[in-house]
C-alpha cells in the first residue's frame, strides 16, 4: 500500500494522508489520470475512519491535486503533472539540443531531421 | 438521520451509594461520527453507557438518545430498537449455540441484516453449531460485534470492544467495524482505554476523568490545537510562569523549557519572545500525551 | 424467542424435577403391596404420642387413597414440589454470567422479560405438580388398586398453587442477592421454618402445608378455596415486589 499514516504522530491523519498522496504524485508513483484507491477500501485497508479519508480527499480536491468524479472515484488531476513538466522541460530541451547538433554533424538536412523525428514519434504512436 | 445530535447529555450525575460515578458530565455526539470515550478504569465510561442503554438511571441531569429519554421504559425501548450494543463483559447466553443466538437476536430487530450476518459469520470464522460457552473471548467478542452490526442500527454503542483481545484479533475487529461504518451510514460511540485504536479510527473524542468530560471535540481539531513548544536558552531556563491562555504545563530541564499548549502556539510564542530563547521549536502532540496530560494521576 | 430462552435456561431444573417427582410417585404406588403386608404387624396397643401416630398412619394406610395422601400429597410430592418451586424461581434470570446486559440491550421492557420468565416457570411448575399426581391413578391398576382421577388432579392443583408462593419467594430473593446460592438457601430455610411451625409447634392459623396437602379435601371433600386464594394473593404480592425491585434496579 502506498499510504501509511501514523496515527500516533500527533499530526492530524487527514493531513498526513494528503501529504502522502502529494508525495506519491511527486515521485511518480501516481500520475495524472491515475485512479486513487476508493475511500471505503482505503479506510478498510488502513483501518481508519472513513470520514477522515473523505476529508483528506475533499481537501485534496479543493487544492486541485485530485478530481472527484461522481460515481467513478478519485483521480489524480492534470495540473500537478503540468507543474512537473515545467520542472523537467529545461532538461528535455538540452537533450533535444544536443541530439539536433549531433544529427547535423552527420550532414543530415533539417528537412530530413524533422521527418525522422516525426517518424520516430509516429511509430511510437502506432 | 434527521437528528443533528444522536447523544446529548447535560449536567449528568450518577451516584452509587453516595459515591459519584458521574458528576456534571456534558456530552454531544453528532450523527455520523465515530466517537471515542476515553478514560482510565473507573472514570465512569461504563456507567455512562449503561445510562444511555437504559440499564441504569441517572441521579440527576438530562440525557437524550435520538432525542428520547433512555430512563423511561417506553422511550428506552424505542431507543434500543435503533442501537447495536456490545457490552463490557461481552456476556452472551452460554447455553445457546452461535446459530441459535443469531436467530434469537434477529427476532427482535425488523431491520435485521441476514446478508451481513452470513458475511460476518464467514469473515469471523464463527462455527454456527458451537455453544457459546465453548467460544474463546476473541470469538465471543466477534459474535457480540456481529450481533450488534446486523441489527440495522443507526447507532452502535460499544463498551471496550477490543479489550482482552490479542493485537491480531483487535485489528480484525476494528477493520470489520470500519468497513461496516464505511458501508452503512451510522454513528459509533465506543469506549476504550487503547489510545492507539482511538487515534486510528475515531474522529471525535471525549476524555472522561472523575466522572466528567474534561476534554472533548474533534480529534483533528485537538491535534491542531495542542502543541509542544520547546525553548532552548543560553543559560538555565528561566522560572517564568506564562499567562497565555491554553498553557497546560511547563517543564524545565537544564537549558530546555517545554510548554504544552492546548490553544495553539501563537500567543505563547508572543509571550516567550521576551524571555529571549536561543531557539524555539513547535511540534505536534499526539492523543496519548493529551490524555496523559488531562487525567489526574493519583498514584 | 424470549420463551425459548426461558425454556433453555430452566429446562434442566424442570426435567430433573419431572423425573424425580414422577419416580417418587411411581415408587410410592408400587410399595403399597409391601406396606399392606406390614400393616398386619402393627400392634394396636402401642401407647403414648408415638403410639398414637403409628396407629393413625396405619389407619390411613388401610385404604389406597389414604396411603397415597399421607405418603405422597402430604409427604414426598409436597416436599419435592416445594424444593423445585424454589429452584425454578431462583433460576438466575438477569445474572451477569447469563448475559444480563445483552438481554437488557434488546428493545423489550423489563416487565415483559419478567412476565415471560415467570409464565414459563409457572407452566413448568404446573406440570411438575400435575403430571406425577396423574401418574397415581394411571399406575394404581397395576397393583390392583384404584384412585380417583379428579381427586388426584385436585391434590396436584393444591400442590401447584401453594408452590407458586415458594416460586415467587425464590424469585424475589434472587432480585435481592446477586449470587445464585443465597436465594436458594434462604428460601429453603423459610420453607423448613414454616414446616417446623406447622408440624412441631402445631402453630397453624394458616398452614400453607395443610392447604398444599388439601387435608380438608381428603377428609371431608372440601376444596380449601380460602387457603388457595390466600396463597395466590401471597404469591402475587411476592411477584410484584420482585418486579418492582428489578424495574428500579441499576445493572
């Protein structure tokens, strides 16, 4: 189980649970669109008050970290991913820059390069 | 559930042979909560529960369950129709078998849940034809819990539901309870002297001591309100007293002064700034510490 | 379902009582031929109080109904039914070992719980009184004697009515004491004391045991209605005190 609040730490359990959900999203254990465990199964699994789980989920929804879809359950929202993307973008940019440099050094035209990239991405898509 | 408060007690007093078991006890249990009654042995927990169940009558004060008086014979019956109860002793009819007692209990409750009775019998591995006198304490507790959960009750009153159980059994019982509460909309009022389980499942709590509720409220709120402030000084901690509201206790040890506050840290921090500490650290306090701080220790 | 619980909790006391009382009745019937033979040996000239008693018993035993009355209705059956009335009455109803708090958590009033228990107990007591009494006319032909069914029933009935006093005495005592033994011992003590007043001191302004054995009915054919009514009143009084005790009590 991903979450394990410690009831005797003195920190309200719903806050601990919120922190642990956010942490799971940051480490990539949970990604955008992933479904979180249902409130009932989670309360049962952790042997904790269902009201506490509900409170944590409500607060997380309020902060925009998760989305509660009626009847379907709780899902990780899109925006935390966007934030993460922004963090990784500079690194991605430098990888792309060095790759472009190496390909050009092989004497391949920009036209060809664009085609190669598109083919690579299209192939993945297929 | 229409009522905002399922259990309401004001200035409740109960005297046994001139000795107060409860004195001026106030209590408000909102619908839908898991409410824990915590206290030392002899603090008055069982007495309060017996009054709620109509087994004992209050000497004075006012008590209402679902808005009705449990001390009246007729209203007591109406109240008990809506309550699932597990007693302190977990005493059941020794001469009946598990199956017979389930059928017996079912006959009193029109909303009896046969589906749940079957499910919990399996989950708890209760042998239907075994006589109750042959059951271990753990098994008897599980059966008592089954008999309480399946009544289709709006309120569960459990007197020390896990006392005398080993940790595995206790966890089984709590898990079943939590699962049940998650599935059915109801209020749980339980007494316990296991702070760990209270921290785990309760969202509201009353600490009772000497027959009075000395601390009560939402568990999260208590956790947020109570804090420990540790101050480190250049020299020995000054023997100053703090006047801020909510200062429950001050302890000094060498250069370290520890303040336990029940009203957050802000006012205390303002006040101690004048004492010029080298460092200030605020840390959370768990329920066990709140409990130990609140109850009187006679020995 | 409450009836079933009451039955489950008292059935052993009832069944043991039924077996003992029936055996006692049967043994009494079947020893009559031996007693008849012994009668011829009784000397008619014994003197003093003892002699008079021997002559009186011998006189009674000359007829089968007289023998049955003195040995059974005024003898064994009367003692056994008193004992089992006490044992049934004190059968712990709301003891903590018997699931009292579970019972009290049910949506049932205490008065109803007690009414069910007492009805069950009295029904059992009725059978304990009537069945062995009926056995006597049934078994009598086997030894070439006969006994009226109606008179056996009336004797059984008188045994039952007075025994309800001891049943309710036991019940009342069990609402006062929390342990299972004191109510039984005190009730037996009361029964023995009453018997002592009756027999030894001949203090009989209202002899419960005479109403029980229905001596006037046996000798003169008059059912002791007054005594039976008084017994019912005493039993009802004991019952209502016991109920008031339990309704008020904190558990």
